[in-house]
C-alpha cells in the first residue's frame, strides 16, 4: 500500500504529539472540545475512586454499549463493549422491512453501588435492560426488566432504594426492585408535571442531601435544565443551567422524511434535505448530559451537541455551583462553556491519546474495537483470514438490507478512509466495496456481471449506478468527507497511488432513521437472492487533516486578527484602546495591527502590539473601551486562546472569564464582556488570524 500518512515529527510548540487522530488534550494543561470528533451520543459518566467511566448509545450496531475509562476526564481509553450481541428479535438480525435502525441502545445510565457496576438502558418495545458486573471489563450479566422507562436516570439512594426518573416533559419516578425482577408495585408517580420546561435524557443525583435531575430539552431549542428537591418525590423547582452554547457551529443539513420508525429506504427512494440556517439553534446547543465530581471537590459537566453529519459529539465543561445550582461555565459567564479550558485537577498527568486506533490491517486475531457491525452479524459468513477481512456474500436487495456490513464512525471535521479490495472471489451478482453509510448512502465498489468485473459507484440521492470495466481484481477505494460542510466524495485507484473521483459533492445530512452520523462501511452482498462468493479487504487507513492542531496556537509569532463580523483588523488605537480598522486605511497594514503572541504557559497568552504601545489588558468590568493597551503586562493581560479551527480563534479574558469582541454595527471599540459566539461566528467575537512573522519568544 503506497498511501501516505501525515506524521507530525519532532517537538511542537503547543503540544508534543504525533497526532494521527483527534485528541482533546493540548499537551499544555488545557483541552479543546469536543472530547472526541467522532460520535459519542447520550453520554453518561461516573467516578469510582480515581477512575472515571463513560458509556454512550450504540443504537443498532454490534457489539454495543461502549465503555470508556479515564484518569483525567480528557484522555479516554476503551475498556469493553458491554455486550457482543443483543438479540431481542428478528429485526436485530436485519430481518423485515425496518430492521432495528435508529432503535436499540438509547441513552444508557451507568452507576456503581457497593462494589458493582450497573448500566440501565431502555430498548424501545423491549423494555428496560439491566447489565451488571463486578469489574468494568466484565463479564456483564444481562436482565430484561420489561416496561417502558424512556431516557431514564437512576439513583441508588442511601437507604439502598433504587429510583429511576423517566419521561419527556412530564417526569416520572418509579422504584426498581433490588433484585431487578421488576418495579415496586404502585411506585410510579409524576414528580414534575408538564409545563416545567423539563426534557428527557435524565441524570439523577443526590448531592449534599438534595435530589437533582438534569435533563435535556430540544424544544424549541437545545438547552440543559436542572430540577432539585429535598425528597426524591419532590416537590421540585427547576432552572436552566446551560444555554446557547454552540461553540460557533451551525446546524447542519438534515435528511427529511425518515425517522427511527421508518421503513428501510431502498434504491429508488426519494430524498430531500433541509438546508442549515445561519443562526437558528435547533438542537445544536449543549444538551443531554450530567455532572461528576472530582476527589478534590471540583465539579465538571458533560453533554453532547449535534455536529452535522458527523453525528452527536461529547463535550466537557467546568461547573460552577451558585445558589445551590450546578451551572455549566465559570464564574462571570455561567450557562456558557469555553471551547478551550484548563484540564480537570485530578492529580494525574496523562499523555494525550485517543480511545481508538482507527486504521486496521486486519492482521490481528480479532477486529479492533473501533469496528461495529450493522445489526447482528452472521458469524460463519465472515472471517479474519491470512491478514485480510473476508466477507462472504449473502442475499440482499440493497446496501441497507445487507448483512455483515462492518462499520466505524467517521471522524470530523474532515477525514478520509482508504481500503484495498481484492474482488477475485466475487461471483455473479455479488457486489462489495466501501460506503458512506447514512440515510441516504453512497458507495464505490466492485460487482461481477456477465461482462466480468465492474467498478461501480452508486448515488442513492440520484439513484444512479455508474459502471466501468476493471482489468484487475484489486482496487483501492477511498471515501473523503468534509463533515463540517456536509459534503463527501468517493474515488478509486488501480495502483494505490493515483485516485480518480467518481462521485463529487455528495450531500450528507444528519437524520433520525439510523439516528447516527455517517459511518465508513465495508460491505459485500449478492443481488440475485443467493449466497455468493467472497470479498477480501485489507489495509483500511484513516487520515485526519485536522488531527494535528499543534500549529493552531501561534506562540512566538506575530499575527493579525481580522474580525469575521466586519472584515476589519484589530488595532491598537493611539487612544490606548483595542479598536478596529478597515481594509484600505493606512493603519490596516501598520504595526498597530500586528500582535506578538507570548506564551505564558498552560495555554495562556499575552498579546503585545508591535507598534510599541504595549499589551492588551482588560480593565474595569471589561466593557467597551476596557480592552486597553498598557505598557506593563499584568495578570489582566492574560487570555486563553480558543482554537476554533480553520484559522479562527477567540480570546477568552482570564480577568473577566468572557470573550473579547465588538458590536459590528455600532463602531464601538472592543470589550471583554461577551459570553460567547453565535453559530455563524459573525457576531464580533471570532477572529481569523494570520501569521506575518516568526520571532523568538
């Protein structure tokens, strides 16, 4: 395989990484959200001693219920899947017209009580599933309690009673029998009536003698709500603890017309997309999560955010208690979360790392844990043989009906997957290849017809097959996704070096049919209703151009800062304030618009104007005109650089805990009192930065 990887060599100024996949840890005492740039939906998190454990939804994929462990809340390692297979009916085997797409494992709750781990999850139409183990590695014992305990939160109370809260808007409390044989008769009651702004995805806690329920709401827009009471049954009072936090990300494209109860779309199904708006929140803002404490008394919040076609990602937020409420954010800016912040003080130093190794040459005796099957696989129709993944074809009318499709989550904001396919073993009617599995989907692969082997591309939106004769049975297939702009392309090569694109500008969208983001998928099936031959896959490699963020903090550089709201540069005004100047003015190219970025450790920077006037320093309350230029650097001159990717940044004042920004329509000078940015990044708080010179610091 001649595919070239990008390696980061040597010691980088920001963090020491040979970054091949996204990691949140910046290597300098800070982290940048999201924790993972691949889907980790409906997270729940607990601390056991000095270890943290987190689980997430896995829907219809097998194995399911991924369990991760961390020592610092930022760097996570894969522990296990709680089950290899969850077989509750024929649809879990991809039988029937629906399968279990978009259903299965939703919103699990993990708890630890008296030396045992528990995970609770409602499976639609099949009831509450309880998994228990003495060790996180398992083995896990499974019980089906029945009932319908939707999006539950679980609490083991001090008297050993087990409570679950569940429901949307109208919150119910029910007691679970201690042997998990069912529910305590007559215990189900409404504890928070409709009309109190509560949502779903509940997390249930007892803290300092009070009961807290944290829930997510998506109507009318995403936010996090908290309820508290002196008793589990209430009465509860409620308040919002996180709102408006989109991290400067817009709602993505949405596939319309397909929900998690929909029939499986087939070739020829019609598709339409809802385009994004500039600033409408929808369900994007931080929602569905909870809180966890550290041994030193710190509290941290975790939640998810809809991130376009890549799916729902997990975020970490500092928590500030105020008036007895756990607000996401820091003092002076409650309800909003920084994109970059200081790592939790767990007392453990972890090297930056990701939970998964994404590339796989299939030389091991087992699949890497990043892989999951689309529904329950047929075990005797796949194998790891002689260093390849071998899929034996089974009958299917189209891709979403195909058994033994092996998937892994795509990685954002951009990534590319390449795989070798040996198609010699295909029989007539067989098709095998690489897909961007979603609703809709696209694929490139090889099929055997009466004319021989054909390279085939399929576009589900247009319902078009494009065939091209192949002289060799060995091809390289590639999928490229720009998941920030919800676009993709597919290509192929016959030599592993030169790739030809055969599907360009493919529209991706988030949707509720699979209720997942896009997945890379390796597939093989027979279109003539019979068992066919086989396809051999090798050297699956994932490349992420955004994995190495070491140059995204330009310490030791001289830069310009151009505000995205008005296209004007930040300028050290002679009156001693940070102001702005338009292109074409004499000052626009002057030294007053050049700032030296000094490294002050732990992600903190000081910005010095190169006209000799001094350092950006926040005074007073940080109001407009209070971002001054002072000769002497002080603690009020420190900013935490917010990496917004794509050459964008925000400056978080560590004096006000708010962002530097301006109102683009008033002509005012800069302030340091902005809570955050809008999704379109054009409210005056986001800069495009550009290096104009390197200097020794």
